[in-house]
């Protein structure tokens, strides 16, 4: 039975490798309000198992081990799917996914008066009763409910949130479609009678559609793993709800769910059935930043009892779950200076964190991710954007003749399709006129695009190698001595889509019809940035989709015509055009892209012939791969793609730096060597202040 009690979490502490977990009779400090209910605590990869005093220790540990086995199904000490763990950990202490164990349903009901307090510290939980836990496995009428309830926690709060389009508990997901096949059709609520031939016939009419999906996935998973083929099952009432009970029966009856579960793209737990005997050889995994931190067993993720959860690189850069990317040059186990790209230099220590000293304004602030920065003197909170706005406006910033912000000016020399232009940091923006029956692109949209270019080429970003970025600007300009000298780079801005013009300027007829169109042959160009994009039929009005539209096509242009030639060796490494690059099949770009394809990260299914070795296909997919890689390394896909995913084109496993590093290490190196030194990452707040729903937002663009 699926009973979500409340929902919650906390910032991790001690993950234990070895043959068992440690049960503590002391709760973490943040759970003090729950201590009148729960007295036992076990931590598993940063997640929690809590129990009342009446629950036997062995049942608590059994639950903890089953949880570990679902997350690390091959028991190698590493969580199989890092993105699922990230979602389960949440973004604050109260959001950590937690199993809560009571002796019985009656005991749970006896604590009803305490639930108000519990909900303040436990936001995401799944309950389980000791009288339905059988450590020796299911036999006869004794069904070990641990396998079900723990799996509910993992799929509801992990898989669903990490991959909503595929594993989401909502209509239209891949998982939901498989369930509807098993039930013989789509039923929002449990029907009074299922069609003949249905093999999933869940009959709890109090359950909503999401709950039915959760139950379906439990039955399918445990059946595949052999958890339904036990003595007594077939003569109990379980067959009334679920028909197949062996793997072979499931493979024959429900190939859709088997295909999904066994997909190498998701690392779903299908290697072995959890039995409560999680065992991993001891590993000495140590954080360079905080030696006392606990390894989460997954791709350099650690948890500190005072600093929280973070991802560690080999170059002192750290991704903190709450603070984002930060640089820690001289770490100490108890205190350190931190460089934040937006907040500049910060200092904190184990004894005062989350109090943080901001050197930029010489003030102490108390930081909470959902509220921002608290100032004790005024008893007020400020968001990060608001705080940055208070920094001194007189601070020196780097500038040179290479960087320029032009004004929009009339330009009749481009073609009749474009009547205005603007140059920003080496890139020409061509703005479409009122031609072909279509309205002109507004100046304010051109300035929004220009401001985005400015953010992408910001020399004051801490991670930018300024000489290399200056060379990139020169390459974009087509300056003397660069590889496309005398052919400057241009980005076209048009309205809606090609079919909104008559004739369509993207067709041969249109090219011939617009006077001066061939003048564009004097520029290096790629595809269009569309204002109020209508390529999918309806006009886009969503600000985040505008961001995705602008970033994708600016990246195409800059990745192809600016980045190669900026960093030493980048022109050879990024050979994207077989017509001009004879060694393209031995370039770093080719090998990185091939690795992504071979590892199931980048699908070529919808690209021409789908063959990476086909020159025309390679030319096309090069720009797409670099954009997708860039979005993954900046974690922009989860923010700006519809429903946070582009799967299967770009696998959800590579939407984070950790995921890229794990699944496409050559791409990870390619980005860090050639893109990161020259492309500045705009902040989410900056982008969303420019592009808001219904064409709202202000560019903030100021010309020189």
C-alpha cells in the first residue's frame, strides 16, 4: 500500500561503507522537533531512515539496507543514478527523502497530534510499519512490504523528479503510457471494471492516477527482479491486482515496461532484488576540500555535517547544492575563503555557518536558499540579485578595445530582408525588416539578444581567460590573421518562422526574391534567432523558452565561428566542417561526440542519416552537440528545456557537470579546455530579468 505520510529531508552526514549501517539513538540537530516521535536514525547516502523506539533495530537496519540496494543496485559503493540521488536529497534539510517507521498503523495514529510539528521538519517521507517488515523475505502470507514502500520513496521523489517525461507519474510520460497499456486504456481514476486482457487491475478507488503509476512500477520492478515468485503468492490475493509474477511472464506480457526498465540510459535497479544484506568493500574516499566530509559514493559528491552537500572537482572548484559553483583556493577543515562568481569573496566557518561574511560589502549575512540573505541589523531578507545590486558600482572592471556595444543603426546594405544592424563584441546582429507580409523585429528584442551576447562574452567572469576571449572576439570579427579573415560573423534575427514570410526567405524562391540577399554570402552565419518563435505552430509566449531559443542559436554561431581559434589548439580540436577540415575524424570534437553517441548520451536518430561518419550529418550534429554539451555543463537544460529534458536526443544523465563527466568524459574535457575559458555563463536571474513571459522583461542593454 502506498501511504505518503509527509514529505521531507535534511543535509547529510555520515554515509557508511561496509557490511552494515550504523543505527543511532540520537537524531540530527535539525530533527529535534521530531524527537518526541522518533528515537532511531540511520543515514543512507545522505537520506534518512527514522523509527520509533518500539521498532526493532534489525527492522530499521533492514530498511536502510534495502534503500541502499535500490540506489546502489550493483553494490559497488556508488549510487547508480546520481541525478536520482540529487532529487532525493532535495534543496534543504526539510526536503531530504526520509523513510519513517512505526511499529504498526495503530502506533502511527497515536502520534496524530504531533504531525503539525513533524511537517515543519519532514516534508518528504514514506511510511512503513514494523509488523509488515520480514527480514527473511516474503513467504506464505508474510509479504515483506519493505521492498514496496522503500521503492515508492525512491521512484516518487527520485525518478519522477529526475526524469519527468520518462519516469514521471503523470499522463503522457513513457511510464504512464506503459501502465495504460497494462490496464487496457487510460483511466484517470480506478475503473469499476477493467477491459478483458488487462494484467494490472489495481482496485483501490481512493487512489489517483499518480498513485496507480507508483503501484504499477512497484509490481513491474519486483516481478522483473524475482520478488513476486515466492511460495504463497499465487494463492494469496495478490493475483487479483497483478497477473505476471515471473520475469519471463513479464517479458512476454509487458515488453513496454521491460524495455524502459532495462534501458541503459537510466540505470534503473534491475540487477538484483534487495534482500537487506547490502555489502560493499570499505573504500577510503576523501574530499580534498573537507577531509572530514562523507563520500556519497557517487561521482565526487560529498556531504559535510556543517557545510552541506557538494560536488568536488580537481581544480578547487566546487558545486555546492545551495550556493552553486564556488572556488575554494585554500581549504581548511573548519573554515575557508570562498570565491563566488556573483557574490565575490566570502568567508565562513563551521561554528557559524550558514552565517557568511561578504567581503564585498564587509557584512555578515545569514543564508537560507529559499529566503536569501538575512541582515540582522534591519531584520530583512534580500535575494541574491538584490544583494548584488547593493555592491559598489564603482568597482573596477576589465574593458578593452576588443569589447564594444554598438547601437542599433539603419543598414540598407545587408539585404531587403534586414534593415538594421548592431555589433556587440565582434558579432553582427542583423534585424529583419517589415517584409514579406511580416512585421519588423522590434528593436527591444534585438537589444535583448545583444545583452545576451554581452553576458556570454563577459571578461569579468572569474573563469574567463581574457586573452583567449579577446582572440575569440577577433575571430568573430573576421579580423586579419584569423581563419575566416574578411568574413565577419553575423547572427540573423527574424520574426516567427520562415513560413510567416511570403515568399519564405529560407526557400530557393525566397532567396531569389529578396533584393540583396546574396550580400549575406559575405558573412559567416548559421541559423536564425526567431522573435516570437512559431515553428511549432502556436506563437511562443514563455520567457524560459525564449531564453532557450536565443541561447541555442547564439551558441551555434559562436561555437562554430568564434570558439575555434580562440584557445591555443582549439582550431584543430574543433574541426566541425569536413569540407574544410581534412582531419575531422581524428579531431577531439569527433572523438568526444562519438563517445557521447556510443554511450547513449547523444542520439542521432533525428539527424539526417544518423551516421556520425557521414560528412553532411557530422557538419550538422557538431553544432548541436556543442550546444547540448554547453547546456549540460551549465545545467541549463533542466531550467529552460520544456519539462527539463530533451531525451532521447540528449540523455538526462548528462544534464549536469557530474553527469557529463561520468558519461561523456571526452566532452567534459573538451568543454573545460576550449569553451569554458572563453564563454561566460550568464546567471539565471540575469536571463530571466531579460526574458519574461508574454514578451516581458527589460534588456538592460546600454550601447557605448
